């Protein structure tokens, strides 16, 4: 079965691509993989950030090259976002603690550009406003699907760093919770149980390992 061909332009290179394939696959087929960074190829790592536009007025914007299908007349511009080191989380987070780590918290001018840029449809601007009000549980929920691509930060003229703050909130809330079962597991980690479990799961041929993994997942024990 033959797929219709479409023409796209990536970083000034004219490419004939198959309709329906992603930008990344079109680049691979054309021998131009170097133009876009890749990692997971599944919309999780955020490495393949690009900017897309059309001369005929169709809506473009920012996107992930591994997820965006090609369209005829599409112009693609690699938009790699430099990483920013994350700040250590804080126990019992407060607005004051967040503001001390990220003084950019109050710079938001409510333009909405961060929300538009997010490939995961996170309500980024609204979440920043929630963080300003100390509504951390809601903000943490907002950023559950964040892939840390940095596009919200890249398009923000006020340098707010929304994704860094969102991840800081999630990590801070996580370290502030009590997990008795996990604590007990950590206390007993020196009894050799973990080593036995790994040996059980990694012994045997592929079919046997799969059977054991399914059993362990269902029962939570080796027996």
C-alpha cells in the first residue's frame, strides 16, 4: 500500500514525506536525523521540541516532532530548549519557600503563551496562578503529565519557569508525605528480600521470566 507524498521544509531542507508519518520519521527517512534531538520517540522525554508554521495561515505553534504528523506545506524549525538545573525540593512547601527558590513566581503577566505552547495540554498559566495562591495540591495535579520539555519556559518573555516550579511543587509535596508501608520496606531492606526478588524475576528463559513477572505483579510476593 502506497501512502500519498507531502512536502515539508525542515530547517530550510525540502523533504518529501509520507502522509501520516511524524516529523521525526520523515527526518530519519531523509537522512536528516541530526536536525532534531530524540529520546523516547513517544512523547515522554520532551527532547524533540520544534516550532511549526504554515504560509497559508493554518495554525502552527510549538510541538514535539515525535508526535506531530507531517502536513503538506509544513515548515518546521528545530526549537531545542536548554535545560535548567532543578532546585532541591523543600519539606512542607509554602508560597514563601517557593518564591525564595523561584523569585520569578510573581512575574506572570497572564498572557497565556505557556499554556498554548504546552504539548501536554497542561493549563500552565492557571497553574502558576494557583501556585501564587498556595494551592499546591491542585498545581501538582496539573503537572502530573509534564514531560519537562521546557517549551512553556522558552516562550515566556517574563522568564517565569513554570515547569521548574511545577516539578518543585510535586517533589516537595511528595517528600512531605508519610508512607508507613514504604518506611517499613526500607527498614527491612537489609534482609536480602530485594536480592531474592530480583533473582526470582531474572532467572529462566524469556517465557518463564514473563510468567514470574505477571505472578509477582498480581500477588506482590514470590509465592
